[in-house]
């Protein structure tokens, strides 16, 4: 979808930021990555096609040493640290010409951010999903351990997804069913905060960290992904009303992690399937009823095989020229893709509670977004902390509107600001 705005070149970067309780020597991080590349060269790979009509594929270099950029910044305040991380988000990676992974260490310096360090892993969005980014950081942290052994012992896990064992005919039927469903969605009239706004700029993000209010669980509905989407939908409906946008249905992609128990270490590639939730802004007046509707929609997509069919279709897109891909996505004819983005990344791995000799105080994920819809709301957890990340393009929404969205979500979730 980023190719729809090739003249504006929106960044396709995603990142994972670890907030640690003390400084980390950048040379230590670089040395561990070099050791990792000797066993797993995929972070230094290139994306390309062997022929103009060939299959998109990643190619690992014969000698990956020294290929991963490692940056170091000093920040005298949390604001400066935040700006350094936004810089990583906007400095787009081009996997055809450079490694699809980059590392950044931000030291807190001597000001308000003293004593804290941010370790930031940035990657080209299609290389990995959020869990893959977590797995890569966890591998590096374990490789840095006192025993100095490989992070997975003697037998490495499957770091990339296993090939689909189903026949070509069976997968082809599933992919055609998914294409039919996508063509139906492509006919929807989509409105987003970016509608009619041509002057969109760099990607920004806001991070709010919350904890559960004491006793907040009693009597509340399940605060699962459908409930979170209903709460975010309510915040977006408020934005719609403030702008006088019509009560046309929202179309929101919902990512579902397809990893099975044995695939926990799968790192590279995309193991997400996508469900497309639909509801009107007026439906958000009753978030409890809306959450129940969204749960039914997702259950129906799983039962009817639409989720699995969509995942199969994504594999077939590797063989398609870009122009044909874009014709089969919702709204691409007029560059309106979705109403907004929303995802729950889940719990940051408890096995990565320490990294490079430091305790991980918090960890959060910021994905790539495109100028339209131009905004996304994302959740993750790290220990007892709940992180809310709102990412947007300049010119799509104002900082005051983003602050209001965060406040509405906090209220709907029953959270209080972390001290």
C-alpha cells in the first residue's frame, strides 16, 4: 500500500523499543548482532525478483558481517529520546539496496532521562510481524547471556514459516475465495481522517502507559481485542462527528497471529491473517453490544475459512506484479484503503525481561501506517503496564485530537496513568 504514495515516499518502517533501566554499550549490541548473523543471515538480506515477472523473495548474503547499521544517540530529556525514535520511524528502509533491519541505542544523558536507555529495533514492515520483532530481540538478549551459547541451544527452531504442504489446487481455491471477498470490500465507500487531505507529512506517534485501576475488572466486559476495537471505534466516531463525516461503515483490518504452539520462535516472514471488521460510527454508542458483534464477525470469519483463505492469498501475492496487487485491495483506485488501523500486539515476552545486562522496564511497538487512513491505535502489554500507541501522519489529525483519542480509550478500558 505504501506504493500508492510513491511520490511522497511514506516510510515502511516498523519498530520495537525497549526501555531499559541503565545504559547499554552500543558496541556490545553490535557484537551480539554480528554473532547472530553468522547463524541466521536474514536480517542482512535483500528483497527482489530474479526476473521482472518472477517471485518476490529474500536473498541472504554470503558474508553478512558488518551489514546491520547501528546508531547511537544521546538524549538530555524523554522528549529528545522520543524524537530520536520518531526519526528511526521516518528514515525509510529500502530492502532492495540495504539491510531491512537497523539498531539504535538512545542514552538518557544527564537530564530528565538520566539512567534510562532505549534499545530500538527498526525493520522493513513486511520482513517480520510484531511477534517476529520480539523474537529477534529475545534471541539477541539470550545470545548475550553469560554462557555465550546460541539462544536456542543445540537445535535451532524454525526461524521462518514452514512451507504450506497443501496441494497447489487446494491453495488456489482458497486464494480465489479470498480474492472474491476482497473485491467485495473494494466496492465499499471508505472515509478516513485522511480523506481530502493531500498535505500529509511525517509519521508521529504518542505513547501513553497505563495500569489497571484497582478493582476495575469486576462487572466489566472482557477487555479482549473486540472490546478494544469497540472502544477505539468510539473514539474515532467522536472524531468523525467533530469533522462532520458521514455515518458510513468503518472498515478496519484486524490482525490475527496464526502461530501454533510449536511456532513460537518463528521470526522472519508474516504469520498474520487479517479479518476486516465493519461497523458504523453510530454503532459505537453501545460499546458492549458492538464488542459482541465484532466477536461474532471474527468467529464467523474463522468458521467460514475466510481468515485462512486470506493468509493463503497473501502467499500468492508474492508472484503478482505490484499493479495487479493494488487493484485487488480495498479502495486503492482512489487511495482510500481503510478507515483507521487498530491492533493488539499482546504481551511482550516475559523471557526477554532482561537485555544486555539491563532490566527491561517497558517495551512497545510502533507499526508502519500509510497517509490514508493516516492514523492507527495500537495496544501491547509489558508486565503490569498497558501501552497505548497512537501513530499518525502530520496533517491528518492534530495533536489535540490524538490526546482526546487516548483519553477516550483510557476511560473505556478503565485504566489509570502509570506513575
